[in-house]
């Protein structure tokens, strides 16, 4: 993705360059989180380095250890970490998923899943650290729904067209940071726009617990009546709301609202309400760690009849809510 020679990325923004394992562990911990760092062989030459620039919600990094090492940070808690080798390979486990990371397969570390890694000798990586709360904020703005628990598929396949486009954006960001164009002033409006674009495009490109929702966005050209109605549905889908409730908020008649929805979205307002309820239920099912039952998820998504919810969910997604819950795809 980014060349490691003749100079590593962000070489003018050096955090450390050391032959000492403890020093490397201590400084990396300051920038990320506490972790175990152990050499796998005394024969390898340990030669660690980190380069880093900090933005408002995003940081860009380059790290190498030289030697074959294992790293155990546990749960990252407060941030997502995207790692892409530019040389060598790494074996990464995040939650129940394992990824062999190469120059064509990066990894997204979900902050609420336990992580262990082995960076093989000669591995060099670029890393993107993104605040967990910022990803949730952007996802909420994209979907109109409160989606606080987000998990990505850990395997970031750079050969996929959408991910390749995102990686190209990231390359440009590294280049702009290296030349001092960005990552200088955290409050710079351009910096904030670039960070937002990076996270938005990541949510669009990489499979996650909100992938089935983020593509369903109301555009700027949408009629105001429809925008108000959809906003009302997004805010109140978990409550018992009627067509008249939606019309009252949107400021129009039931007949006119039905016509606008059918023309712009191809469905009725109440069909849209059910669509949002099913999508939010799927998000909860995909992101559940076993702490919620199907009936609780149905209730939280505004479904008052468990049997009808299961039938509608299976008709939409080809599997029952229980099937989705038990697959634990993002755990």
C-alpha cells in the first residue's frame, strides 16, 4: 500500500527508534494502550520504530519491530485500529476471528473484542487509529439511527473494489500528512472534513454490523416533507407510532405523504417504518454478545409481536432472528 523504502511513511514525525523492547512497549502504550510485547526468538534483530501524526479523532502511524514478536493488548476499549502491512506478514486474532495479514489483507481491530497478534520478522505496518465514539457518531449521522455498538469484519481485503478505493484515500492522507498539509492544527476545518470522509468511506466500504443500513440515506435533493417524515420515523421507530403521527410531524395529509413516499422511495410510510425496525433489529442481532435475547431485541426495535417479527425478519433476510444471533458473525 505504501512503500517502506527508502524512507518509511511519516519519517519526519518520529516517536522513537530503539533496540530496547521495554522502551518500545512503553512508548507504543502511551499512544495506544497497555499491552504485552514479547520477542519470539533471541536470534532476530529487534529494531523498533514508530512514526505518528495526531488529528482530532484520527491518528496515522507507521510501526516496525524488526524481530518476530507477539503483542497482546487485550481489548482496545476506546478506539478502532486498522493495520495494513507494507512489508512482511502478521497473524491477528480479534474476538473469534483470525486473519493472516499481508500487503493485500489488512485488519480492523474491533475495540470490544480481545486482540492478540504475532508480527513476523520484517513486518512493517501503517496503522490508523480512530476513536470509537467518533465512528459511532458518524454511523449515527449516516443512518439516522442510534447505532452505538459497531463491529467490522476484521479482514480488510484490499483487493475488493470498495476497500481499494478507501485505501487510495488513505494513501493520499498519508502523503498529505507527510508533506505537512494536514494533521497540523486539530481544529482546522479541512482536517475535520478529511477525517469525516475517511470514516464515512470506511463504513461504506468495509462489512460491518451497520452495512445493511448505511446505504439507505436520504439525499440533499429529497423533498422536505419526506425528510421530516423519515427523521420522525428514525427517532421513534421503537415506539408505537401511526400514520397520522408521521403526517402531523411532517405537516401534510396522509394521502399526500403516501404519494411522496411511493414516488421517492417506492414504499408507504408504514412500510418504511417496518423497514427501519427490521434493519435496526438486524444490527442488534449482529452486534449482540449474547447479552440480549431475540424477544428483547424485538422489543427494542419496536416489534410488539415476536411471532410476526420472526416471520417478517426471515422473509427479509432469509434466516430467523435466532439464526442470526447464534452465528455471532462479528464476535
